[in-house]
C-alpha cells in the first residue's frame, strides 16, 4: 500500500528530502503497515528527549533519550495519523484518502508529553498523536531501514554451482512439523531449490504440499498440471523423456502484480 502511495507522491510535488525518505519507506513498509513485528528492546524503551518544529524541508526532528535522532516528514506523519478518523485499528489499515492528503502539509504545532508521546496540530486543526515506541519502530535512518529489510525480506541467499550439495528434506516431515516446514521455506528462499523426498507416488501430494503453505495459484492449466505420457504430445511433459529443472510460469511473475 505504502509503496503505491510513495510512487504517487514521488511523481508529484513532494520536497526532495521527503522524496528520498519516502523512497526508503516504500521499500520497507509495504505490507506490515501498523503491525508490531519486532521486539527490539530499543523500541520498548524508546523515550523522547526533545522534538523540534518542522524545518525548512518540512521534517520533524526527534531526539531520543539514547542519543540517536530520527527525522519524520510532515506529509508522512499526516498520512499515518492514527486517529479513528484516519486509521481503522481493527483492520490495521489507513482510512485517509489520497485525495484528502496535502503533500505540502506542514505541522502547525508540535508538542511532547511525558517523553512518550508527540502531539501535532495541523493547519486545518486536525490533531494527531504518535507514541514514542510507534515512531521509533518507523525510524527512517539507513541503519534502521537495513535492520527492517533484513527482518522482512530474508535477504540471505547463496549462489551455487556444480559443487552444490542439493538440500534434501523428507516430505512427510514438512507436512506435519512446523519447524521443518519453516526450515524448508527458509532454505528454498536462500538456495532456490530443495529436494523433498519420500512423497507418496500418487496424485494429490503436490496439492497437499501447496495447501500446507498457502493457496494454489490458478493458471490457464488449472490449479495443477499432470505429467504423463500421451500420444502426439503437444508438451514435453507429455512425453516419456526426462524433464530438466525448470520453473514454468513463476519465472514470468513480475511483482507486485495486479489485483
Ligand atoms: Zn487523523
């Protein structure tokens, strides 16, 4: 969601500094907006020493009790107002419409309460409040963004060649043991290939595996494809020959897709 928002804003009249910050936010906060996944102790104990009024670039600077600093663009803060009018907490989703967001907005008044909460009054007298912990989680610093990316996107990957020791895992273990399933997915993300062994030689096993981790995606072949011998084969999967490693249509997938 934010990725789209940032793209819209990046193409309009957002100030240059804000644009750079938003570009970073677009990369790290697209799907878990408003959720608290991390348990970093720095978040839990975040106290604010001082908050400054917006500068010439419409950034609000927060000085933390641990000595660090964070800068938040006014437009980002207004866009992420947590009041019931702007945010539906039961769905953890924003309600504020793009058409109601002034990308040049500047906070009229900024105050700090008990070192734990920032209050902002906007030019139209709308008010927003932000908890210190909430702000700290969303710090735009390069280090904080790198840490968030590592947590969200599991960037670890391993290139391999002919010396590859093909990772193998028992099919049944993955089906019934959550820890094994997690290990399988992490290895698949890291290596790109995992051989599952011991699956029963009957139709339906692949569907079971798919349902173990999510929903099957339809293609024009239907939910699955049956590899079998057919006369006058119009696909190599219908011949008696061996099939090489291949990924079929996932290779054509181009995120974020259309919905
Ligand atoms: Zn609001």
